[in-house]
C-alpha cells in the first residue's frame, strides 16, 4: 500500500493490528490556486451516511457536506481537486469510502478528518462500488471485483467480461456539460453469503441474467431468469436493477416492471414477493382499479431501512378555477408510504407530506425522447436515500439513474414528519449581491445562496393560501438576462421578451411578489428582439434601456422606474444606436456604451447624455473593433471594455474623455480576455490567460500570474467586492463554476498611500470576523469620503429583507480618513443570515453576517 504523504502519523494501532503510514487530510473548505481559494459551486452527490447526529453527503469534485446536528447546519469540505467519491460506508463507526481513481478514504472521527490510502491494484482500473463485511473489503472496478483485507492488502481479484461497466451517453440540462457519460451498472450486493452482480451486456441473450460469485472470488456463475419469472403484458425482458433487504428478506427488483420478487439461496425458485399478485404490479390487467384501491406509490420509488419497505407517492395540488372543473396546478405534494402486509398488502401514509413549492425543472434526452419534469419528484425516482435515527437524507445522482450536477439534498426528520429542502442549484452564475449572497439563473429559474455557495435554493413559486403559482416572467420573458437587487431583496428583473407585458417585481430572497398592479401605459413595453441593458439604481430610481440590433437601423428605448414599482416611465426612443450598458452619474447624466450603425457600417461608440438620452455627444468611436466581450464599470468615471477577434482590453477615463489600450496579445490566439477584479486586485483571465496587474497606478502593466496546475482556462467570470465566480478548468480541475477569493492572510494594499490615491469604489468591507458570530462581529471598512459613513448606517435586515433592528448597536471606529472598523453587537439575535445595510446618496451596500 502506498501513501500520499502530507504529514504522517506513526505507531497508531488500527483495527486488526495494522500499522499504516497514511495521508491525513485536514478538512479545508476550498481548493488552493496559489493566492486564491477556489470552491466548486456545482457538483453531484452519490450518496450519504449517518453516524449518530452526524450526516455526511459525498460526491464529485471532491465535495463532502457535513452536518453534526442532523442537518440543521452544514459545512462544505473538499478532499481533492478532481476526486470523485463514488461510495461511502459506515462500518463500526469508521467511515470508509472509495475514490474513482483508485484510492480508499477513511475517517475515524465522523468525517472531521480523512486519510487517503493508495492501493496497488493489478490494472489501472477505476473504483465504483464498495462492500464491507467483518473481515474484508470488496470493490467493483471497470471489469473486476477486488478483495482486500483490513490492512488493504489485495488478496484476490476476479475479472470477467460480464462484470464490465458500461458507459451511457446522455444529455441533461442539469449537468455542467450538456452531454455526459455515466457508468452502469455499478452496484453489487451481499445476498445469501454470496455476491450478486447486476450486469449489462451487449449480448441481448444475456439481458435477463446476473452474476453470482462466492466471497472467495473463486467461482462466477451466470444466473438467468428468462424461464423462471413469467412475462406479463408489454414485457419483453426483465433486468435486475436493485436488491432490497428488509425484515430479514432479500427482494429483487427487475425492470421494466419494477416489481419485487424473492428467491432461495439456489436462485432457481422465484415468486412474487407480495401475497396479492396485483399489488405494485404495473402490468397487471386490473392495474387501474388496483391503483385506486391501494393508492400505489411510484413504481421506481421504493426504498428500505432494515425493517421496512417504503414508497414515494406524489400528487399535484390544484386550484379549481370554475364550475366546469378547470384548474391550475399549484404545487406537488410528496408523501412517504409504508408497506404493511396485514391484513392485506397495502401502503399507508407515514408522517407529513413534503410540499414542493419550488420552481425548478429538469430537461433531458434519453434515447429519442425529450423529457421535462419538476426536478424534485424526478430525483425521487430510483431514490438515493439513507435512513437512520428517524432521519432520511435524499440525494441526487443515483448511479442507476442519470448524472445531475445540481447538489440536490432533501432531508426528513422524525420519521418523515419534518422536512427540510437543503440544497439545489442549476444554471450559471448570474448576479453577486455581496460576499455571501449570489444568484444562479437557468432560463427563467433563479437559485440563490446566502452562505457563499454552501447551500442554494430555487425560488418558491407558491405562497401558502394563494390561488396561483408563479414563474418569474412567465408572461413576458423567454429568458432572464438582467437583474438588479438591493440588500432588502427588492429589485427589477429583465430579459429577452416574449410579449409586451409589464416586467414584474420580486422578493429575490425567497419568492415572487406582485406588490402592485402596474397600469399598462406606465409599464415596460418591450418587444421581441429587444434586449435590456444593465439596470442601475440612482436617485431612488431605476434606470435601464432596451436595444435592438436586428433591424437595419438599430433602435433603443430608455426607461426610468421609481423604487416603489408604481410606474416605469418611458423616456425616449431613437434609432441608429444600440446602447448595451449605461453608467449613470444621475438619472439625466449618464454614459451609454454600445453599437451604432450608419449606412452599412457598424461602429463601437461611447456616448454621453445630460438629458436622459434625448441628445448625445460621442467622445469615443471605434471601427474594426471585433466583438464586445465584456463591459465593466469600476465606478462612474472608469469603464473597462474587453474585445475578441482581435483580443483587446481598453479603459475609458470619463474625466479625460480618453480610451486607453491596456493590453493586447503578441499573437492573437483567441484567448477571450476578461477582466476580473477581486478586492483591490486586477487580473486578466481567459483561455490559457492569467495575468495580474503589477501597478495599480498603471493598468498597462501586467505580469504572468501564478497558478498551481498549468494554465487556467476561464470561460466566464462575474465579480463584486471580495468574490469572483468563474467558469474555469485547468490541467487538473474539471470544468466547474468556482467561487474565487483571495486567501486569508494574502497581503492587501487597501491601506497603502498608493491605494488611497487609486481606491475607486464607494464602499468596501472585509469579510466579517468571527464567522459565525455569537456576541459581536467586526469588519474592516473603507469608503471614498464622499459621504458620512456613520450617517449612512440604516440598520440590520434578515435574509427575508425584514428590518430587525436599527443602528443602535452598530459602531464605527475611525482609524484614518476613509478607513475604519464596523462593529455590530449581535447578542440575542436568533441564528441566521443578516445584512448590516448602509445607504448613501446614489448607492447602498451591505455587510453579510452569519449569527450562530
């Protein structure tokens, strides 16, 4: 056995007397890339384990979620940059797991620390499934099964074509990459003191077969059921998909019927598990009547603990609209049903139903079919569930189902009486509100996090007692493209329009609100092919526009909306210009960056208006500019524009009306340059591009940045304050959306004289400390001196946007002009996420705080 040495522990006595030299992984919540901490924000889960009050959920990208209070609070940890944790088991309060690339992991303290143990195997095979008995480990690999002793010494292996893992190619919009491959089947089971292995073979005559192997791995027998279980209506074959063990009985589940059968240790005699031949038998002729009698659960929704068989029953809650029975679907209600054999086979509801009021869908192609479903019920087909201590943890990515990198965790306590929807995220990073609150968007679906990406939840599409279920912009949007949110959760949502309906307003921290009915003539009337600009909030009003480049003559509209959402005022419409980004000083005085067309020529232009877009001056005009890649306003006077084809990066200085070339490559290799600003540091990133600015007073000075694994490939990036979220990969890390922050302790120049000269944001706050807070919490702050920071303190808001207290317990200690420390006395405040809000003329900012 080889060891990856980070540091060694010597002389510790492990079970069975093994003395090991091992690698101890102290849990870290991030991956490291030189001066950065990187946290993957999307991943899939492969399962969970429960020890006492500790829950461990594990998956790909090396992600482990750990809760020591049965799911009340969670921490995310990483065990390796590209680790795939395929399977984990609890055996005598020791956690054992396997990494796909051929290692075993172990924890003797309920997942607080881990040991990574490398194993010498006869071939370079991947690990997929783990079985443990009192003496040995069994691991299923690509085409083999390994047997190891407690010293992890390989004792024997068996290889056979029947054991070969097949890889299925599938499209699913849950995944980071639209087309993925996943292995099947990967499970195997202890049955009658033997090993049963489901198989999938290209030989169609073996479709109704599975392997039985003795535990010494000496003999492999192929068992066929083709003539032992009679076919029923519409059944062409029966294939083993799962084996359940409950109430001292092994039950075999075969597809497509998903029925349960039992057999003896010879595997020769088979019979229907239930007394009633029609119970849970979906091919039985009288199935419709039986469904009504038994209220049967979904045929692929069965799961067990040691004593009981359960099934999942889902029904739609509807609102009857009229007397003829028309209805609207409000939400799904999901019940857990428990099997009872006496006096007859039946299922009874146990606990309370889970109300799936969230707007989240899944779309995937399987074979020639395109399926679209509500994602939570979809994840409960072939459920991946751990039941222990009256607690159940449902996760995504059942290996028998499809791969879905959406971090799905649904938790139930007290025998399915209490439910907690912990985690779900799809789509791409879209908007950063502050260091701990950001949003992902998939078409019209919005997912939000308040704890820096540890847990996400989708919007709630239904409010208790309402008679409708809402989807963001379902009347007027095809896709969300622009968002503005303040620290209380109010904001404006814009996108690619479907119909000329008013844009709605939302509570971005939870669900959809319709606080007012906006008259049509005072609403936003956008049309197809009109794209929205960014949204600014200034002088207590929203400023944005729409532009259309599909016409021979480009066209734009400018709108102003009040903060109460009572009306959105149309200001002006004109042609030959398409403003894509607005940078306001006031509602009247703002820059517009975009494209103009005269005759057949298109030019890049920066224009200025002092009358809300009625008239313009044009200080900058470029021809042969390529393609706009990114527009970023660092402040009212400094705007960065990156181009591709050819790659260029410019800075527009509004105070001088100058456009300065900051960077261009020596040879144009399509590096797709993007500016990334984290805290006080400027970087240029792209495909194989990673440069850092060496002199803040001269943004033409760049040097090669340090990265830990080759050159990173950035496909996208958004950023604000101390956080960036980028779609990236490198020579070791698979593609993901990673949260990027500077490492703690990385020197910062925010308080140097140079930084005082060039510090250009209105307000900046460090990460609060300590986190989570108990009695008081502090944060270093800096601001540009244009407002009184003490007067700017508004108060403290909770994650629902409700003001919980004023400024009485908030103190500012000044250390220098424009620098100081903010302190909040938070004792007595219930545990949760809070925001210390500051408002000043022309802007606002919040400091996120987690209170325990």
